[in-house]
C-alpha cells in the first residue's frame, strides 16, 4: 500500500525551512533599507563615507592624550591616536579582569567563612557595591579619593616606595633590562615546574589519600625561590621625589584617571563575581563535603580537589558575563576623562564629522574584545565539563 504524500504546505520540515528563509530575507531587506537611508542622508548633507581619513598622513590628530603607553604627538595621523586609545582600553580590561577575579574569589570565600566578622564584612561589601551605580562609584573614586591626594610638592609616601599625589600614583616597577628578563624567565620556569608538581601531588592524594612530604617540600622550595626572585632578582626601579623640579621620577605612574577607572571597575565587578563564586560553591551538594571529609582530607584539600572543581562548571558561564560586562563598562572612562578607544574616537568624530565611521570602529573594537573573552571562557568551560562516555 502506497503512503499518501504529505502536501508541502503541511510538511513541518518544509515549513521550518520556509520560515528561516523568510526571516533571513526580512533581515536583508532591513539592512538594505537602512543602508539606502544612510546613503541618502550622506548625499543630502554633502558627506562621504569612508575610512581613508584614518590613515591619511596629511590629516593630523591635533589633540593631546594624557595616558600614552606608546609614543604619540598631536601631529601624528589619526590611526596613531586610535592605537593609543586601543592600548589604553586593553590595559584597563586585562588588568581589571585579573584583579576583579582575584578580589571576587576572596570576597566570595569570605561570604562562606565560619568567621562571623569576615562573613559580615564580605556581605556588606557585596550589598553596597552591587546596589550602587558604577558611574556614581567612579565619580566617588575620582573626585573624593584620587583628586584629594596631596599636591605633587608634598606627596603621601607609603613604605618609602609608594607615592600618592593628585597627579597620580607612583609605584615601583622593574626596569626593562637583561636582569629583569632573566628573572621573568626563571619565574615562568618555576611556575611550570610548580604546576607539574601540583599535578603529581593531586594524583597522589587521590590514589593514597596523602599529599606526600616530598611534593610539599618541593612546592615550598619553588615558592620560596620565586619570592626571592621577585624581590631580589627583578631590577626594581623605585619612585623618588626631586625637590628641585618638584616632580616624582622613576617608577610606574598611574594617572588619576587610569587609577580611578581600574579601581572602580575592579571593586564593582568583584562584588558580582563574589556572588557567582559563592553560589557556585553552594551548588555542590553537602554529600560531597561529607564524603571528602570522611576520606580524611582537610578543609583546604576538600575545597581544592572536590568542591571547587565541581563548582567551576556552575561558576564559569556567569563569570564570562561579568568579564564581558567589565570590558564594556570600561567605556565609562569618558566620564572621568580617561582616553580609551571610545573617548579618542569621540574626539576624532567631533574633529572630522565622521561620526558613523568612528562609531563603527568603536563597535567593532568592543565586539572583537568580547568575542576573544567569550571564546577563551567557552574553551575553559569545555575543559571543566564532565566527559560522558
């Protein structure tokens, strides 16, 4: 008996394909309409669309940039100014993500502490930070803290190595010479060695329930050597105050704008990361804690070997969102005068009238930043997921 053929208008598979084609067609039609409208508006205003002005050597940027990680002059082309803004954004994002993660983990663990005072301090921190606007916090750090430091002729000196003034924070920083390079190489080798020792120790704990005295000694030795290299191996350059020219020389200078943005983003994002860490750890069932303790593991090993690896599967997805938020929130730098990619692009737009082009530059830049962050976190998320056979 022949099966009756289903008409195409009743075939769910064909209907799904038709719907998808219609959606794509509508999206393309909207793009064409908006593009045509943009072109017509440009013609009416006598403007042209293009990015050639960015690389035109005859067009100078004609504005100063306060924070310049690379050499820059107002006579440079626009691409040089954009590159400076890009680097400024990157150093805030990268440093902010690292510091916010470390602080967030500490605060998150503090929320679960058995110590009443530590728990309450962590709770108050999270509640205050999460429930006040980031822009308001940035204004507080900028106007009430960093701009209120003493003047440059009478800086606040901490431990004879940290200088605080209303022109920025000056901290010790290693010189870029051969000694520093060799010390960094040794630190990298030490980190790799410690990782392999830690892996061996972890396997031994899982198999025999003991950490192994040899591995403990080896890790301790690597740690002691690394600390000595950091303090004695790196060729540190300490800031000094020159009374004749009334300036602080040497060391690394963090401008008030950079310090404000980094501090604000770190403290704000850490409040959210703390809750992510706390919820991830609490998602692990109590039976896992009890089973691990029944094996004779102390609290530190229980957290490291049993609880935290399982919590990572819950922590990483929302943690990715917090990293992405930090990267996007860095655009608030324009509110305090820090010259990131958005602020520089806004200035170029005002000078050239190329607002659409510069808006696209900023959008693509932040899109690439966030795609890189999300790709790296998705790769990390796949590593910690359970592998089903």
